[in-house]
């Protein structure tokens, strides 16, 4: 029987590309257990334009795979065509990250069509690409429509998965699953960092982390005062 790992090895031979040692280590070797793989994350593992093809063969075979990240892989518009072709009928993939790849308008049109036709894709990340921001918003809006139209149990499972991912990346998640953006304290005195304090937010009604800001006198006001002193000196 075939395993996820052996499928990847065979696909590399088929597409005449070098096997990625890290993927060989990560992909399960248990025969017949294609249900094990739930995520493929290549954002810290470069496979490139040619190497993405055997990876997508693996994703197609793993129906429980829900997240695919191929950020930072020097992918092209043709690469996006390969990815869309692999995911169009996929029953599980809900998250796709193509950030920081030199993909442009043709890729954006393919992704827009993909988001319109797919019944599962719920989130497409396109940070720092060459796709027009207006088109990116349309793509993400169409993907979000799929999310809103999904069953409540599917939405809840996806949200839980996303929150776990954000937590692993070090982001702060509220009790309602909302990502809280941490703002650094404004502090002109490096030797005296701003104190951190936990307080109850009256609007949210829950404990949040608050950074108290040390306010300095406005530099503009200081200039005005200096100018007034100069005038007084000249008058005297």
C-alpha cells in the first residue's frame, strides 16, 4: 500500500524534481493513512515552482487536509494554476496562504474564480504579492462568503483550528476567539519601560492586557515656549 511519504517520493520522480528532505521527514509513512495529514505548511521550507507540484499531489490525496501555506516560495502565476487545479474539488482545504510570492493579476483572476466556485475555501491570504489590492479584497470577500454559508459545526471547527494556529504563532486571542492586536508602549525613557497592567475592559467585560503610556510634553509646545522666551529677551 501507499503512504503519504511514498506518494510524495513517487510524485517527485514523476515531475523530475528533487525530494525535499524536510517534507520526507514530516510526511507520515504509515501505509494507507491519508487521513492523518491535516496541514501542509511550507512558509519556512522552500520547495520552489517545480517542487510545489508533487506537494499538491499529496494534498489532493489527503481529504482531511484543511490548511495549505505556500508563502515565500517564489511561486509564479503558473504555480497558482497548479494549486487551484489541485484544490478546486478538494473537500477539506479551507485556508490557503500565498503571501510573499511574485504572483500578479492573472493569478488574482484564477483565485477569484476559485473562490467563487469552491464550496470549501474560507480564507485566502495574499500579503505582499503583486495582485491589485482591490482584487485581493474581492477574492477574500468571496472566500468569506463560503465560510458564512458553511454549516455551523464546520465554521466552529475552522475557527477553533485558526485560533490554535494564531496561539502557536504568539498572537493574543480573546475568550471570544478574537485576535487582539498588541500595541507597544510609547516610552521615551528606555531605562524605564511602561508598566503592564491587567484591567477589566468596561466594553468587553473581560480581562485584557493594557500598556500604560508615559506622556511627554509636546515638542511643538516646547518650541513655542522657546520662541516666546526669545521675544521677551529681545523686548527687554
